[in-house]
């Protein structure tokens, strides 16, 4: 597989395409996508995705969710919905409240 094709498969979370590489199984392909997707430069001819501005605490929540095995894109989407719902704006909310709300949303 050409390097450009592999990068496109990783960016597009195309596990079927990656598993066609000899010696790459489903778990290895998932790990490749998880670990390399954010490190690859954007594809030529496409604009860079808009970067959401997260507070340090929100970055910590996102990191915790990714370390638990959730896909980064899914975790980002859930975290943004939790933040929009106002959980993080509550005076008493902190890492624990945001993390719990995000986990509850992911478990639905």
C-alpha cells in the first residue's frame, strides 16, 4: 500500500483497508488509527479542521476518555455537548462532574 493511501485510511478510520496489509489485524489497525490519526498532517487539498478551544480541565477530561479507550472524535463530540449543556459552567463543577457527565453520555 502506498504511503498516501495508508495515511488516507488512517485519517478516514478505514479499518477494512488497513487490515488488508499483511501482518495487520483488526486490533493493530485500530491502534494505528488511534495513535496516528492526530499526528498526520491534513490531506493535500483539504482545509485543516477547525480546532476547538478547550480549557485545561476539558483537555484533561478528553485525555482521560481517550485513555479509557474511547475514540478521540467521539470523546470530543460528547465533551462539547456536555460543555454546551452547561455542566462546566456550574460553580461547583470540576473535572469530576464533567468526566461523570461525559461517561454517562458515552454509556447511553
